[in-house]
C-alpha cells in the first residue's frame, strides 16, 4: 500500500513574496488526491516541496516518520526512491532516447539484467501507448508523447507515491481522459498514493478521492471530494464553473471596483464566461477498467469518510449518501432523507 | 533558513560560500562509487574537441610574441645566448597555464555551463534528483575531472607548441643561432618549473569546472538566464584564474629557489 504524506503548517516564500502559508493536509495512503488552484498559486511549488526540491521555510512534511524539510541529503535521496514524479513537460533527458530515459532509474537503482530492464521498459511503454517510439529522442516527439514517456519513467520503479504536475496541460481532452483512466488503473493495481496538481475541472470531478484547492497563498480546503464539489465557497464555485464573476481575477489580486463592474456587466446580460448549468455536485467517480482489481482505496476511504460524515457540510453528506448503495446505507446506518444538521458554517472552511 | 541578513556585499559572500560548498561536495563525491567512467570519457573528449584547435592557434602567436620581445631585449643588453632560456621559462611557467586557463574557461567552461543550464531549465536536473540520482555525482564530477585532465594535457601541448613557435620566430625571423637557442634551454629552466606549470593547469581546470557547473546549475530563470550564466561563468573564471595564478606564482618563487642561486 502507498504511504501517507502528512503536511503540517507548511509555508514557502521566495524572498519577500509568500507563495502559500500554513498549509496543513494529509494525503491518505493509497488514495488519489487532486490539488486545484488558479494559475500562479504555487501548485507546482507545492509539488516540488513534497519531493524536497524546494525547502519550505516553516512546517513539516512527514513521510514514513521522516521530516523531508529537515532531513539530511542522504536520507532525502533514499526517500525520493519511493516517489514517481511526472513533471509538466515530462522532463526527459534530452541526450537519451525514450528507451534509455525510461530505463534510467532501473539502471541506476537496481541490479537487474538488461533483459529484465527491457521487459519492464517495454511493458511501461505499452501502458502509456508509446510502443515503437523507443529510439526517438525527446526533441523529436510531441508534447503529449513526452508527457506519457515521463509518466512511464516515473512508474518503472513501482513508486509508492506518484505526483503529477498538470498531467492534462498540452493534452487534448481524449488523451486527458485516457491519462485519467491510466492513473485510476494504476491506483487499482499498485495502490500508490497519488497527488495530481491541475486546473482541469473534469479531472477534479471524476478522478480523485480527495480534493483540495489553493488560492491566495492559502489552502482553501482539502478533504473528501464531495466536500469541495458541493462547496458554497465563492472561490470554489467560481473555479469549478469557470466564470469571471467572483474573487478570482485575471491578475493575482482582484479589487472591489473590478468585481462591481463585472457584476454590473453580468446584470446587464453580458455572459460571465460560464455555461448556464452549475457543474457543482457529486458526479460518479472513475472506475478501474473492467478486469482490473477493485480499488482498495475506495473501501478504505468509504470507512474513513463515513466515520467523519457528521462533521461534513450538509450538501457533502447528501452527496456521499446518495453515492452509496442501499446495502451500504444500511450498513453505515445513514439515510439520504434524514439530514444531520451540520456543525460547519455554510460558507465552508478548511478541513 | 529564516530572514536572510542583508548588508553590502552579503549577496557576493553568499554566492562565494555556495560556490565553495559545491567545490567541497564535488571533491567529496568524486570518491563515491560507481565512478561515471563513460560520462567522464565523453566529457573529456568533448572538451578536447572544443579546445584543442583554438589552443594550438593561440599558443603559436603567444610563443612568437614572447620570443620576439625577448629576442630584441636580449640583443639590447647583449645576452643573446640566453634568449632560448628566458623564452622557455616564460612559456612554461606563465604563458602556457594562462593560455590553458583562457581556453578551458572560454571554450570548455562555457560549454559545460550552457549544457547544465539548459538541463536545469528543462527540469532535467530536478527530474534526476527526484529519481534519486545526485546530479553532482552523475554530471558535475565527471565534467570537473574532465576539465582537470584536459587542462593538464592542454598545458603540455601549449608548452610544446609555444616553444616551437618561439624557436621558429627567433631563429627564422631574428636570425638567432639554432644551437645557442637549444643549448640554453636548461640554463635557467629546471624541472620544478614544469611541475608548477602542470599543477597550475590542474587547479585551473578544477576552478573552471566548478564555476561553470555552479553557474549552470543556478541560472536566473528562463533561457535568458542561461545565457547570462554562461557569460558570468566565463568572466568569474577569468578573474579567479588570474588571481590564483598570481598567488601560486608568488608561492612558487618564494618556495623554490631559482636555478643557480
């Protein structure tokens, strides 16, 4: 099973500029989590901090009992072997062809024979649909292929934690859907903890078990997917629906005057950029491809979420209960028609 | 790492500190197994291929200038018999390490810096670290060692080509006596001169490699940053090498007695 990643009070700044502060969350072992956020909110920085490429000023990142922020270089390299990271552009080694790129971690860290290396590499290449491109150099292939090759390379060591930096950027919707399916299938097969950083709403709605959002130097919320998908938080609502009305602006800060002007435009009938329907709400989660094992993470998460369900906002509770089968509802002793009053303020908050 | 103290020159001190840290890391890591032999050979070959021709072309006129200058000087003071001796001394002790340094920094170092810099901005270095492979062990150590090896070899080549150039210009252009030129070779020069020359080249190669790697691994954001980093690497290396040359020469002249004294 994948490992748990505990982040506590993490703060990162470059010089005087704070990227985000006091980020506290736990990536539950073996589950798929997605971190949303508008461009420039430090999602990639967060990801790089998790692998120790950047050193946050305050806080802790604990993996297997080791604090990544303060551990020795040697220890860091040991822990990194548990990670598989997919960088935004694949980050392939330009001087090696795809085969050597994907074989690189195996040759560096294992004593496998070249035949075994070949078997594993070809298996992973087939998994990401790159059969026949072994001898291509990274400069000769498209961005989507680079990305898939980067994923294959991240997977060869059977990582326990997989981090994906915007897996959808530069990919068409169909390839994005395939990639989402691939990640879910992977989770079913190797039960790795997965964190995906993205601003793709489709991925956020269908892929993860847990969903979080970064905005204005803070973690707006992080918790079971139903919480964010049903949230009334203005930022979340605006982001999920992709509209201009709301706290997120074109620049980092949006002032009152701009917001008022936009509201006036919208009142006068000018479209705010979103579709008419509200895409919030709990939609069915992506399932592993038929024939693959059931995702253990789903069962574990269900137990975990059901144990805290009475602390979740009302809409989230309803969404969760509605997604259960009648037997499960009976087992957990919950009913869609019997709302429990939420102790949470309606405008949501950090979970 | 809390708020960084700021006072005039703090930035420069910090950079110097980091440069030294990289130097120490490289020395420490170069003893770690497995040694990246393949990378080392490739890099050595690469550095040789970009430096050997320019070095030869620079050292011929360099030797010639020294020979011509000394030729006319010795004639003025009536010491023609020492022309060869002085020119050998000048070329081996000073000219050849300096020419080597210029070429290693200008051709080899800039290539190393540009290579590492472009890898850094393509996130290759990050990817390597995340894959649990130290870029210092894997990339920097072989490059620094290659720069050291090549500069020692280049130094030998510059000495030979420079002396030949000096001989040619002295004998052909200034009608010097070939026999006297050759016979006086060992009048002033001694074996330690050759040693210090090679030691200088070794140290120059190390410094050029470290500075190039340091600037390459820390470019200031984006492709333009890499260009700037290459530029800075060459300038910083030149400054350092001339200064180190001065220090080493001073030490050598103090420690090793001149021949015949």
